[in-house]
């Protein structure tokens, strides 16, 4: 599928399998999400530009590569995005962070916004939007639109699981935003849940329901 990268590394797939199991504890689920975020972060940042900078090792001066340009922004879609965000920040601690509070109305499946905060100078940076689940894509579409309305023009979307229906809708509306995921699942069910999926990511992370 166009614009879609599936990170099918064996470690990602193994951890994801444990997360899918219904008996996996909340604590294990959170830990695994953070670990997978490290591996997904590695892929989504693979093509970042570097530049040679002057440094001095204990043995002498040299030039060595360092990330070039402005710091990244990670935009977390609340609540479940926080699980991926933590792992992303482990690898890129200097990244700026935006928060987008959205929940899915259980009847209409429309995204309802309740919070938005982004760094004031985020518009000219690469923004990686994170949320474990891309189901109908209503939440992802709304989050990316909000960021674009504030001037963002260089975005990527990172999730753990995607449904084909969500990928199709998202790429139709935001064709300029590449999607990275650990799995393209089979379909959505009648309640807009990803099948086979892993259930409600936020509930599984925080032990709610
Ligand atoms: C979940 C998930 C996404 C959204 C995906 O959040 O974390 O944000 O559903 O579904 P969609 O693609 O159909 O919009 P939820 O609304 O359950 O909120 P939560 O993270 O607060 O639990
Ligand atoms: N949100 C979730 O948390 N899980 C799904 O399967 C769909 C939307």
C-alpha cells in the first residue's frame, strides 16, 4: 500500500504478539509498548539528515556525524499515544512534544477534541504523530488536520496497529503523510475495533474500563 511502511522486525512482531494476548497484564502491556516504541522510532527516524561536526575524543580531534536541523516534535494523541511517546523520548530525549486530546465517541466513532497544545515553533519542524491505533482513522485525520491548520507541513504518523479501512481513509485525506506501523491487521468490526487487534489500547495501558 502506498505511503505505508510495515515494520516487520522479529522483535517487534514477538512483542506485539504478547501485547495482543488478552491475559497480558497492564504492567507488561505498558512495558512492551515502550519497548516496541524504541524499535519503531528507529525506523521512522531512519532517514533523518546528519552533518559532520567537530569533536574531540580522549585521543584527539575528529569530525563525527550528528543530527542536522531543528529538533523533532513528537505529537501524542491522548491517552494511548503516551505509551509510544515515552519510548520515543527514550531515544530522542531532546524532542519537543505536542499533545492532542481526542476520544472516539462510542456511537458515532467521530473524534471529539478536548485538549491541544503544541510548541509555538513546531510548524517548521518534522512532526511525528504517535497513537498505537489507526482504526477508522477519524482520530489521526483530525489530529493531523489540527497540526496542519497551525502551519505543520512535514508530518509522519506512527502507530502499532492499522486497519486497512483506516489506512485507505487517512491516505486519501492526508496523502502527504507517510504511515509507519508494526502491523496491518485484517479489518474493523461493527464497533470500529481492529480485528484481530488488541482491544482498547488506552484501557489496556491504564487498566480502565
Ligand atoms: C483510541 C486510539 C486512537 C483511536 C483510534 O483512542 O488510541 O486514538 O481510538 O480509533 P479511530 O482510528 O477509529 O479514531 P480512544 O478514543 O479510545 O481514547 P483513549 O486513548 O483516551 O482511550
Ligand atoms: N481504538 C482502540 O483502542 N482499539 C481499536 O481496536 C480501535 C480503536
